[in-house]
C-alpha cells in the first residue's frame, strides 16, 4: 500500500536523490513510497541510493520517458 | 559491399553509403548536435561511430566531451549519494541510534573524509555520553545512598517549598504519619499536618525563619496530626536549606517517650512520698505508742469518771492516729507481709462478690467474669481484701445513680514490648484483676495524682485520701502494680497486676476425667520407676504392659499392636534408645501414640514428651488427652 508519492520530474540528477534524502526524515520506518522522475540516470541513482541506505526496491515501472520506482523505507 | 570509389576525396550525394564525403557539413553538424544534446541531458552513452575518418576531429571532440561529461556526472552522483548516505547517518545519530556508521570507502576524497569525520565525531560523542552516563550513574548511586541514609536515619524528614508545599518526604515519614509519598509530595502543605490551634504559631515561625532565621526556634516540641486523625507529640527540628528558601524538617515522635517519662517521674514521686510518709509514720508511731500507752495507764489510775472519759478520748484519738500511720506504712511498704497463704482467686472473688453485693446497693449491677481455669496466688487475704474493697468503694462512689461494676480475673503474660513501654514493670506472668465501673470517670490531672496519699476528690470528711495510696503500696509489696484507665463520663477501669513468681500451673483435676481402660506399654529400664508408673496407671483403670528394654518392647508391641493404645517410653535406655524404639514402633504402626518420658524438658520431632518429675495426675491428663486425640 503506497502511502506517499513523490514526483521529481523535470529535476536533473542527482537532484532527485538529494531531494529524496532531505525528505527522508519525514518518512516512517517501513513506509512504502513511489518516486517518479524523468532524468536519464534517475533509475540508476535511486538504485544506488537504496543500496547505500539499505532500502528495498519493490517495483520499477517505465512509462515513456518517466520512471516510477516503488521503495520500502 | 561495393568498393569505395571516392578514392580522391569524395563528393556530395555519393551513392556509396559508406562514403564519408556524401554528407554535407550541415548534415554532419546536425548529427553532432543531436548527440551533444543527449550528452548534455546526462546520457553519456551517446557516441559517434569512429569508422568514418573524414570528420575525425569533430568526432573526437564530441566523444571527448561525452567522456568528460560522463566522468563529471559520475563524480556528481558519487558526491550526491555520499551526501545522502552521510545525511542518513547524521539523522540516525541525531535520533540517538549510535549503531549508525558512515562508510569511509568513497572514491571521492571529500566524501570519504566526511565519513571519517562523522565517525570520529560519533566516537567523541560516545565518549562524552559514556562519561555523562558514568557521572549519572554515580549521581544516581549517591542519590540512592542519600535516600537510604534518609530512610534509615529513623527520623521522619520533610522538605517543603517557601509556599509550604511538601517537596520530599522519607520512608520514616510514611511510617510515622501513615501518609504515602504519593499522597503528600506536591499535593499537601505541611500546615495540613498540624492541629488547628498550633497552625498560626508555626506559620509565624515559618515566616520569621525567612526574614530573620536566628529568631525562629530551630527545635521545639509540638503536635502532629496523623492520617488517621491521631494527634502525636513530636520534637520538630526545622532549618533552611542553604541558598534556597526551602525548609527541611525532622520529626521525632516523642509521644511514647513522654508517656514513659511521665511514668518514671510519677514512680519516682511515689517512691519519694513513700519514703517520706514511711519515715513520718514510723516516728509518729513511736510517739503514739507513748501517748496511747500513758493514756491507758492514766485511764486505769483515774477514778473520776469524767476525767476517765478524757483519757478514753485520748486513747481513741491515739488509735485513730495509729490507724492512719498504719495506712501510711502500707503505702510506704514498710509493713512486713506475714500471713501469706495460697488463695484460689476464683473462689475468693466468688465469696468477695457475695460480700459486696449489699455494700454497693441495688442500683449497681455486679458482674463477675472468671476464667474456667482456677488461678492460685500466694497473698495475705486481708491485703487482697483491702485492695479490692478500696477499688470497689471508689467504683461505688463514682456511680451515685447506679451503673455496672465488673470484676474480672485472668492470667496474663507481659512481654518485652509491654515492659519497654512501661519501664517500671517487669516482664513475666501476672494475675490480673480488673475492677471496672461505668461511673463519672476522671480527667487526666486527677488520674495523675490518684495514688498520692491524702489526695481525694471526695467531699471533705468523706474520704481520707489514703485508699488508693494504700492499694498502691500493698501492690508494691508484692512487686505488683496498678494501672488506671478512665474516660470522663464513661467510667474507670483499675487493673491490678500481681506477678506469678513461678509459672507452674496448678490444676484442680477431676479424677474421673483421668480414668481409662486402655492398654499402655511402659518401657523403662529402671525397675522402680517402671513399676511405679504401672501402678498408678492401674489405679486409674488402665492395663499396663511392662518392658525393660527396646527388644522386649518391640516384641510386645508386635504381639499386642491392636490392643496397645499408647506407649510410654523412657528417653534414656541402655541398648536401643527411647527415640529409636519409638521410631521402630511407628514402623510397625505408623499412627502409634507414643509418649516419651525424660528427666528434663525435651523437644522431639513428631513426639509428645513428658517430664518424669510431674505429678501422676498431670501425666495421666496428658495420656488421656493423647488417647482422646486432644493432644
């Protein structure tokens, strides 16, 4: 059950992960969030962010140039 | 593939698709701009095919740009992810999760150094925290120690704020007052513990202490109201906690101490009065002997009846004075006890109550409460007469409109707790006789003086004031004491305590109660003792089987186990000891009744024992009780 959705479309990498990190203190442990972006390296950055911070990627969905990644915090 | 024809430099619109000369410059630029745009967006995977040679310079520039931008993007991403990671670590540290550790393996030096710095900072923080925790632990330990000291100091302690609200109380306070810490701290003001009449004065002290501390008394006696409403005398010590406006008060309950002191003072006063009156009475008696003696002589020599009557008056007055000095001697305990005899107090009180019925009148109902067990005491009966007559007369006079007079008798043990609170009383068994009336009662002041000679509340001419002082003196002669309890308008109880010198029960036994027809095995190596026991058993109807030693005893028991109701076994028998014989008998019959006999009191597990020195009746009573399952 997605509890929060963040749209970083139009932001160039690495701004989406920096933005995600700055919002991260508001998240609850175990919360499921969607992050959307259209930067070509968005998927790679989110994957790296999740790996470093120990978060789980539940799903990746591509639609046109937009990518939606579902993460368990 | 067709061979390349443009061997000399090529041309526009060349048919050969592999010919590098077939594209116009604009087209080449267009191709380059597409690639550049994608690189600019961060997609550095875009490259220009290097198999063309003619535009090599352009191609190389574009690819170089792609390579450089890619490296910059990678660096930016490394930086960003590093920041994100360290941000997360800092956030966790901020939340108190000191298991968070920043990674120190980034390829970017500044990120790596930042990680190291965060970890070092964390270590420093942890050291600080450990030191703080250590100090906290020490403080906690100190506080616990202080609390322990405050609790075990045996004095109730209270700390209050300037507005008199209680901030702290120790465990002793809870014990002394009946209040719990939860009920008091922050919820009550100390004035709520003070009886109404004293509040104003103590508030003045409270204020004075803050204005001019040297003028406020530091220690004084006052009163405290317990949770149950009881008012206690206390010794209060109050001081200000330095550099604060808080007061610290220690409270010592001195109610008992005061009462004990009063008892001691009273006893000392009575002792002095006794000494004084004894001495006076003695001297007085010597003088009276002369007066009465010579007056008698005068009486016998005189012939004139008129003059004789004068001598007679002197003799009568002298006799009255002698009686007075005798009463004083009774009080001072100078009289020798001569006619002591063992009285059955139950019987005595029965007779005494019959005698006083006419004395107390019809309006007073007499109740006599006697125990079933008869109580014996060695006393001069006339002394007991004097004691009880005085108490009964006082009781009667206290009930002019009738009431109830109750005389009770019991035996009581005054333990160390009682003697602690009544220091003039010795620990031990006492015969207690109570005389209770439902009369006018006494106030505290009267109660304090009732045993003083010549103190009376009766109208002049009605009482000598020597009644209770005589009672007091007589009881002292028997090392006894008297206690008065009185409430105004409700009545008075006098309790007299006569000490039992040796606590040996003397029971008036019903001989029929001791008889039985059961068979008893008597085991004793002493021929005389064995036959004596058998003899008195037979006298009371029992059948006795005798055994000289353990082997014989066990043999007899085996053969008569259904018949034998009880076995009496001597504790010390050569060969098999008494306790061992008892155990073996219990193996034959687990519920066998066994009475161990010994020369001295013993305490054996699961065995009833009896001293050989007891009279046969007492042993028989024990046997009967055991067979009947009472003991």
